[in-house]
C-alpha cells in the first residue's frame, strides 16, 4: 500500500473489491459467531467477480458520494493469527494479508485480497457460516453464489487479469546515443594520483597588480583543482531505459535502486565539485558565464538519497504506452575507488502493477591509476577555460 493508492480508494465507493469498516474486527477472545463475520468477508472478496485486487480498510468511515473519512483504530490484528484462523477453515489456502498503515496521523488496518483461482468454501460449519457454500461479494453486499457462477469460477479470470497488467523491462543505456548496455555494465574508474605535494596556491606577484586583488587570492585553488579532476576521472555517466513490452499502458512508472556497497559513489551532475577559482572574486563571474550546468533546467526526475554507505536512487519515468520506450536524458554518475562487482535490483513501480517488478542488474568496476603532475591539471584546466571563453567571444 502507498499513499496514492490509499487516497484513490478513499475516493471510491464500496464495491466488489472495496469495503470500509469504521472499527477493527473483534477477534481475540470473540465467539465463533462474531469471528465468522471476518471469515465471511474474506471469503466473499476472494470469490468475487473482479479484475483488480480487493481491499478492506479498517478504521475508515464511508462517505457516500465523497471522500471517506479516516478515523483510525487503536488495536491492530496479527497477520499470522489471521492466516492460521482463515486457512484452517477453508478447503484450500486463500492468499491475503493484513497490514498496518499510517495515513494522516492515524493507524488503519488493511486486508488485501489479490485476484486468485476460485472458488473457496468452508470444510465445516463455523459460526453463522455453512460448509460447502460459496460466499460471494456482489456490489457492496455478500450473497451466496449460484451454481452456474461456481461452475464458471476458475483460472480463466487470472488470465484476464494478467492481460491488464503492463510488462516492463529495464536496462542500462546511454541517453545521448541511445545505445543499450544490457543489464550488466562495466565501468572503468580512473584513480587520480598527484606526483607532487599539493601546496597552498600563491601566484607570482606582479608589481603592477592592485593590492586588493592580492588579498582575494584563493589559497585552496590547487586542492579544489585536484578534487575537480578527481571526480571527473572517477565517474562514468550512465542512465536507465524502460520499455513497456506489454499491451497495457504503465501509469506513473518509476524505478528505485537500493545499493549498500562500501567505496561506491553514486551522484548526479549537480553534485560535482564547483569549478576551482584562483581568485574568489575575479574568476567567479567568468566561471558563471562558461558553466552551463544548472541554469534554466527543468526539475530533475532523478533523486539520490544517501545514508552512510547506503544509496537509494529514484527515477520517475512517467506513463509509458504499450511497446514504447522511455529514456531519462540526465546521466547518473557512478564510480568506485576499488575493483568490485555490485549486484542490485531495479525495482519498477507503476500505478497499475499489483506488485513491483524486479530486474536484476550488475555493475562491474575496474580501476586504473592515473599519475599526473599538478602542473598537468592546471594546464588542462586553463586550456578548457580559454576554449570556452573563446567560444563565448570573451
């Protein structure tokens, strides 16, 4: 369950896949007659004619014609106890779950019953329920199924439902060239090493230079220069491509990749070090003119959260039509300071996929030492600045 789906359910009416209960079911210490109400509702939804998952929302008051009200409940049931109770009574196990969910500061209970092969019925009488009777949710009511309905129940419904679920694939790609790398990619990270000790920056003083300029010299220029090139040699830019291989549009498709690996770095272009400056004031305006990153860009569809050595990459691809592809123009910058093989899953979510789709991915890192002099870095950097200034006519 996620907040968007829960909000959608609140704005729907009770049906053959949705029910609202203001209070939790009485279960612990309750009589067989009382507990049979819970059993009856789960049976009825499991047997219902529907093409989507069913939900019973506990702690929610139905508002007909409007958004139902979240009241919350003070006591939650135990999923394991419910599983044992229900499946000890029926002729074959029912797939369902009970979970707690917090919404708008309230705890609610959610019983989730996916579409599955039917029918289900009791082996013995229990409470108010009769054995061998197929209880069925029809609209917002529970009834006993007709014999012809029972005959039609079976795996055919599963096939119908599966045809309404998008099928999505994911692999590494280069968004600029539209080249696909597959689900395994090799990344070469170059480790920058400097032959010299990195000193404070102190330029030669020109006797004609103004004193105010000397006072604004950036002593960290060489260290900033090293960090600037260290990141650029270390990282390789890649992206992901999603393809909808099914017959149904994937609505609001998004990908999450969680990685918990030591010595791996995972950033976007916005997190690269700023350009180094010899003089804090003098070069600042020039760097702004020649730097094209960030200005006028649309809001990023990529977010990266880091906690110690744990990374969570999230990418919003939007809706993807059947047989269509979606590319993210932004690159993800990945690098490692040691050789290693990283295995992870691209977990794909969409509003109309009942369960996340998991695509295994693999990144193989190789490292190469790159030994340079500080003067080499300075020469390369000055050449880049002069080239960009020339292109801008400055």
